[in-house]
């Protein structure tokens, strides 16, 4: 198993809270539950986000996790409900934890 990171950013239209419908909120809740499950099973060992308001263009989240390959890492990222449902875009990268 190797370490990977995926970086999440809201699509621009969702940086305006006026565009957050009940459906978008449900997707965000599913996203949180997905990450909680990854964390609870030990696959993700660090999940967090910047502490900016939703409308701040510097807002992003990260997930540091373990996967067998780049392909498995990309699949894990793509299965995130926020990515799958077009609330957020994401990029996955190999990652090396140096200090914890």
C-alpha cells in the first residue's frame, strides 16, 4: 500500500451559498459520510479542509489515504459522492508522509 492525497475544490457555482439546494446539501452530507467511512476503516488517515467561507476561492479540502495503485487511488477519489455528482472537482497525487 502506498500513500496518496486527493485535493477537492468546490465548482465555482457552489461557491455561492445561494446555489446550495437541498439536493446539493444531501450530496455534501453523502461526501462527509463517505470520508468518515474511509477514515473509520483506516483507509483514509487524514481528512480536512481550509477554514475559509464557502465563497473564498482559496477554499479546498484534502484526503490522505492508502491505496494499492494510482488506479485504485483514482477510483477511490472518483467514487466520492461530491466528485461523482459534480459538486467538487478533485485531483489525486502520490504522497509521501514525512512527519506525523
